[in-house]
C-alpha cells in the first residue's frame, strides 16, 4: 500500500501538469483544438485531464488512509519479506466452474452488439443475466448445494 498511494499521487501530479500544459498550448497555438481554426483552448480535454487527476488524487488519499489504518507495513512494502509472509486467504474460487466463461462470452457478445448492430444486444442481455444468476447461485443447488 505504501508504494500504491505514492504511484497514484505521482500520476495525479502528472495529470494536473498535463492539464495545465494542455491549456497553455491551446492558448499559445491558434490552430489547436478548434476545427474552424478560430483558436483558443478546448475545454473538453482540459476538464477530462483535470477529472482524471482528481480521481487519481482520491485513490491516492484512500490508499494512504487504508495504509495507515492497517497499522503497519504490508509484506509487499518490505524488502526483506518472504513469499510466505503474504500468504493469506484470497477468497474462494470455484475450480471447475464454467459460469465465468459463459459470462465473459456473453459480455463480449453484448459489446460486439454495441459495435456492430444493436439487435445483437437483444440476444446478449438475457445471456448475461442467465450467466450472472448461474454464477451467483452455483453453490446453492445441485451436487454442490449447501
């Protein structure tokens, strides 16, 4: 966590500097930004860069607070840490489940429908719903039911 918040802070500083440079470049170069060559800076790019910088600042603040709330260094932050130090419960993952594959394929089909034709989305949205329900309720019924 110690390195994470520092990286996001560096990224936020870069985004704010890029936003300032974008505005200065837009004011300095009269052909920048507008297709009609009227000059001036383009506000959409500047606002986008400023919002990305603000988001990186929020993530840096959150990870910094989380780092201090944990009360110590994580094994990832120590140079003398061993692999076994970071060994903890990562969660439960179903090793033989086909539902993540069906969910990924149906979401890919949905985005394909957004790119090619909207009629494909009418087929993909029910498949996404069935895949999500199957993934959530996989261990509630059948051989693996609790």
